[in-house]
C-alpha cells in the first residue's frame, strides 16, 4: 500500500528534524516559498493531487494568502485535512472547507501564555507610561517628557471573557500581585 502524502506550506523553525522523520510513514511535499499565484498554479496543474493532509501556520499566509473560497476551490480533491498551526480561523474559510469535506484543526491554546504575558506587559506599560521614556532613550535622551505613571498595586483588573487567554492573564496578574504584595 502506498504511503499517504502530506504537504508543508512554509518552513519549520523548531521541528525540521521531526518533519523529515515523517518520511518513513508519509510522502513529504513542500511549498517553502513562492507566491499565492504560484501555489494556485501548482494546485491547478495537479502537483498536489495526491495530498491527503497539509500543514500551514499563520506565517504561511505570506505565501498563499488566506485560504478563502478561491484557494479552497483549487485544493486537490484528495485533501481531507488542514492542520493549521495558529489560534483561530481568521485565515481559513471554514464554510468553504466544510462544503468540500475538509477537516480543519488549529492550536487554540498554544499561544495563550505568550499572549497573556504580552497583555500584562501592555497593561503595566500603559500604567507606568513606559513608552515615553523608552522612546526618549532610543532618541539619545534620558527621560523624555513623561508624567509620573500609576502603580498597579491595588488596581482591579476586569477581564471580559474567560477563554484561555483570559484565564492565563488572570492567573499571571494574581501571581504578580501575590508575589509583590
């Protein structure tokens, strides 16, 4: 029995070795760089006609553009799975994929901690007016024209929606308060 074929769109940074090890179980194809027009052309010319699944990330959007109705309509008939390494489906037309019988996965919790950290960082930066002195330092000045910032101690943080990022933000904020308090 022939090995299934999978397609990698874009490049891998941290797991190239693991990708290559899949060659024992799968035929590996790659679209590491190019344009949307080239990808569409490859699909129309049948280059991926044996592909069962494909892997893409938010970064690969710079190569193919969004997986909108136009792109989904030229994907190979053999395609059953799109593995999307990114939170959300902003770059994938779920309805078009569903109509084609293509299942989509995403990684909704993969970046919760990092996103929560950035949220906490931005809130603290806003309270402390951090951007003004940072910009002044980059311009070769010492402080810049800033006002005294606000202390986060004793402040109440309201989080609308307690999805993964909201839960992690609350937990990060709780630990910041408990450790500093």
